């Protein structure tokens, strides 16, 4: 997959935390940040899908009836 360069400006202490966390995980800072972003988005996606499933479970019959009308 192609990579796009993104420049970030972080507080010095935050940048140090990122470097330390990446080193601890034996990752480059880029890989560490990429993993954090992916994990955050997956969490949001999972929450959205769970909410959508609740709507379908609770109102699926009503939605079907409206579509059939």
C-alpha cells in the first residue's frame, strides 16, 4: 500500500512519550502512530455497527413494513 507523508507537531513531552512507547514495542514511531489511528477507528466502527444492529433489532420489523408499503 502506498504511504503518504504527514507532518505532526507535538508537545515535546508527547513526542518523547511516543518515541518511548514505540521503542518499548520495537516499532518505528510512524508504525506506532499508524497502529494507534487504526485501533481508534476500528473502535469507532465497531461502536457504530453495534448501534446500527441495535436499531435493526429493535425496529427491523417496522423498517420492513415501511419498505413494503
